[in-house]
């Protein structure tokens, strides 16, 4: 299993950052069929071949995920997409 661990600082309040994560999570659900829910300050998600969390503080956002065997081959592309979303929403 491949692991993803990306942390990005942001200039938003924790509530603003949570709203962005909600938006991103809705897109993930639509595009990849993931399901998830907030567990404290982290949005935990899972789907076919992936499970992880997006933790939010008033300083940063931290994305962790474990990819199943099929998705492990696309780890680089998945990391690039995550970084792109973080740049877009948290820059």
C-alpha cells in the first residue's frame, strides 16, 4: 500500500478551512465515489482502494491517505492533484 502525507499552511480560519474541505469532499464523492464524515477536526473518507483523512487547524491542512494496490500505481498523479487542489483553495 502506498501512503500519501501532505501538509499545507493556510491563512484561513479553521471554519473557513473546514468549508473548503467540505467542498473538496463533495467533489471527491462525485468524481471517485468516496464517502466520509467529520470526526473532530478531521474529515475521514474512504472509497474503492483509498482511505484517509483531511485534518484542519487554524494554521494548516494535513492530507493523509492509504492507497490500495491498484491506486498505488498512480500515487504520483494523485499527489500532484492533491497539491494542485491545496494550491487552488489554500494559497
